[in-house]
């Protein structure tokens, strides 16, 4: 896999994707780390973590093949939370390299502990805005998958404009996938599931993956681990919806 800022510049110039008014993938909050999390951060972040702001500013090139020391399929997870699912999926697919982008520092620190405990070498962490990362750093046609599991639903109607999965974002994300690569989303909010489906259905670079039902939703994949967050949603009787799309060849 060949990556570099020059690739992004050419591609985004062609498609007019460079924007400064995109909705960010998070709202920043300051959170304290536990003693164990701080220890993990101090020991491990310098080896497996990077800041999106540094990549966007050009302080460090976006170079997964150099980071991982190999050429391998590359999957981006947006919003890794506390990292249970992220670590489990990376451990289950050692031949795939995984990037997890998240802003919640306790979650990143907890994921550092999971990486250490499992001895994972195919998972790296990025702190910051996934939208800026996609827009400025990740080349077109370069990712083998994007996962967005349980993004903030912004439940109040007046806040729904802040939801991540909207047309501009989906167009950007789809452009970074290789033809045939997948966009996998999941949510436990019914109206957000419908929004995700309608937005992705309308994107010309995407098509519903095989196995998706006529309503646009996929039966819950057995390989996707159940996190504590999802378990709580089930207890609270919120149905979980999975959506799977493939990148078209244009």
C-alpha cells in the first residue's frame, strides 16, 4: 500500500472533497485518567498512539505501512469507545491492520491496556477528529473497511444536525474505501438507523452488501463482539441495527 500527502492532494482536488465546514466526529471533553490508565498512557502511547492534529498539520506523515512495518489490508474504526470490540476484532484478524480513531482519552488509555494484555501488533490508535483525518490524510481508494459502531445519537431533535452520519461525511468516507471495501455501521437508535440507511442508499459510491435485508438492515453478524454498551442497550430494549455497504467501482 502506497500512502502519502501528495496522493490526497491530487485526489481531493479531483473530487472537490476538501472542506473546512464539515461536522467533526466528536465534541471534545476533558476527562481524567485513572492511575492505571495514566500508567498505560505513559508507557505505551508513544509507541502505538498518534495525534490527528500532528498528521493534519504535516508534522508526521500518514504512513500505516511504515507504522505497522508491513503491507496489509487496513481498516479504520471511528469511535472506538472503551475498546472492547476494537481489541477483539484486531485479535481475531491478525493479518489485517487496524486504526482506531477516538477523542475520549480514558477510552484510548483503556484500549492501550487491552493492546498490552493481548500483545497486539496490528492495532494503532489515533487521538482526534476522524473527519479531519479522512479529509486531510487518508488517500482515496486506500481503506479496506470503515467501522462506525454506536456513534453519538444526539437524541434531541435540535441536536441531530450534529450526527456524524450525514451526506457529506458518507461521501467522504466512501471515497477513501477501495472498490469492494465495506462501510459497516451499527446503532441502537431506530431513527438514526433509518438516517444511516437513507444517507448511505443515496450515495453513488456505495451499494448494499449481499445479505442485507429488503429493509436495508443486516442480521447482527456473529463475529461482531457485544460490548458492555450494546448489552446495556439490549437491556433497555433498544433494538440494535447493523448496516453494511460496499464501495462501488465508480
